[in-house]
């Protein structure tokens, strides 16, 4: 932010630091925290939910079409002794998100961490993509994050605390992916900058950070047509396993990252290196 010399002279006493454990392993604990993960029926989303449950957090798994999240929630409860419940929410529907937030708060009492992770792929070039597909891509990948942020943010502000984590993509940073996909890339760039802006807007009551994954072995990972190119361009010469991304989301959700907001963490095996 630009300011005059006189502005810079105005006294600004520091805000108090949060009270967190000094032991680093205790900082990573999510014991009794309420965590919401969208797109939690598979891939990165289910890995995030599992990581939070492993760290002692209670988890609300949001899904849309794949009911696998229902049984997965029961499994997390049984295995980790935490509370987990699946909610069917179309995150691209504003009213559905509002209702989902209300039902989650009613069930769990509060929301400490909200991970806006849901998204859909579409690798068509602009000139080959029907407008209906463009609209759906924007609805699910971009509009949904606005809706989730708006309604989760209202809860955070009322509570006086909260933590929003947004899943973007390396596509927000580069254009030399194996296929031409400008609209998909644009949706991911949109939510990356949305997250950075929210980090400033919400600075008095919540933290906001972004994760930009590269190619992982999920339904949205490299297809058979571009697998070789993805391996060639990735320094570690492979796609990531979802268990390799759990730690990033746990770090950002926990006290271990209490001084971090507005950041974008790239985890891509070195794909975006010059």
C-alpha cells in the first residue's frame, strides 16, 4: 500500500500474537476444530478430509454427485474417533451453499476451517468450447468459491476467527500446460487473486491462503493423452500421490501457520520451475 511520509509516522501498535503451543508437533493438532472440505468425495478433497481427521479435527465433507463421501465420513469417524458427516451441496448454487453453511453450523456448532476445494476440469480451447460449458466451468470453479467465501466469511466474522483455504492450480501461474485450456486457467487465476484480496479484507478476523497443486493421480490429473508430457515437464518426473498433499493443507489449517495469510503454496513436483 502506498502512503505519504506523514502516514508512515502515525503510531500503529502491534496486535497481540495468538496463543499457540510452543511445541511444533502440538501446533499441527486440529483437536476439536470443525473443518469443512468441499469436493470431498474423492481425490485431493478426500485426502484433505482424512488428514484433518488424523490430526483430531471434526470434518464436514461436502459433495455434489458422488455419494462416496457418505461412507467415507462414517469410516473417518470409526477410524479416528472424531465426528464426520457428509452434506450434499452443489457449490455452484448460491442458495445451496447458504443452506449448506447453515446445516453445517447447526450440526457442528461453528466452522473453524473451510477448504474451498471443489472444481471440474475442461481442457478445451476457447474456440472449441460451447458457451454452456464455459458457463458451467465458471459456475463451479469460480462462482462457487465466491459463494463459499461469502457465507463462510459471515460465520468467521461473527465468531471473530476463521481460516479459509482455496484450492487453485498451477494453471493460474502458467500457460504452458500440455493442452490449451484458457478458460480453465482463467478460473483458477480468478480464485487465486480472490484469496489474496480476501486475506487483506478479512485481516481482523480470519486468515486466507491458497494452494496451487500440479498434476496428481486424481480424476483431474494428467489424462493418458498428456501423461508423458506431464512427466517430462515435472522435475520429479511423475504425478503426485494425494497422500503427499495432506501435509500442506494441515499446515495451513493449523496453528503452525498462524503468521501466514495471503500466501499461494505451489506443490507441483517442480513443474513450474523456469
